[in-house]
């Protein structure tokens, strides 16, 4: 069953790093709003569940960053004769950092908008056993010390339907 989580996280990373993924959407939003947004590299889209302060202390972190991981599985046995049929929650933890905290909220909101645009185009079957109906929830965190001075994050919880 854990392979459902891994498959979902891997697929989401591919969506974000695709040519029409996060960088494409962020560039459109930046042009629309007349601002600069730093793009994401392969090294800043990670499949890890690690707290930002721990990451900052132990490895060089490229900002903006997005950490992808599976948060929970809910086996509701919707399809009676399967080992697993229910939901898988995948998290996209977006993090921005900067010298002035006044700029962080606007940056983070634009990156969240880019994530929403990528997800909006990605409804349907992700793998043979995992599908996305378009539902997600965003939680914005407070600005705190960390990163290159200040860091702020938003957690995007993506609800997937899965069976095995």
C-alpha cells in the first residue's frame, strides 16, 4: 500500500518539474503582476518530509523550495474486495525565504497560485491506481526566522483517490 504514496509523490514531482509545471506558471504570474519570481530547480523540488529548521541546519537549501511527501492514507474499503480503496493525502510544502519578511507573503501566494494552476490541469488518472479529482486545501504558516533570514511556508494538501 505504501507504494501508492510513493507513486503519487513521484508523479506530483514530475508534474511540478515539467516544462508546463511550476516554473511555467510562476513566470506567467510574475509577468501578469510585474514582479520577479525565482524558479524551481530539480534540487528545490524534493521528496522529503523534513522540517524547515532541520533542513536549514543540515543541508544547503535552495529557495523557493517545495517538499513533497505523503501525509496519510485512509482505507475506507470503498471497493469491497480490494486490499486498499480510499484516499491518500499528499502534501506540497512550499517554502520561501528572504531578507525582508514584507516580501514573503506575496511571493508565497504567487507560488501557491502556480501550484493551483498545475493541479487544475492535472485532474484525472495519475497512475493505474491513483486519481486526482481536483480537491486540495492550503494552509499558510506564520513567518519565522530561518532560511536566508526569514522563512514562510504554505502546506498544500492534495486528496487523491486510490485502490490496490
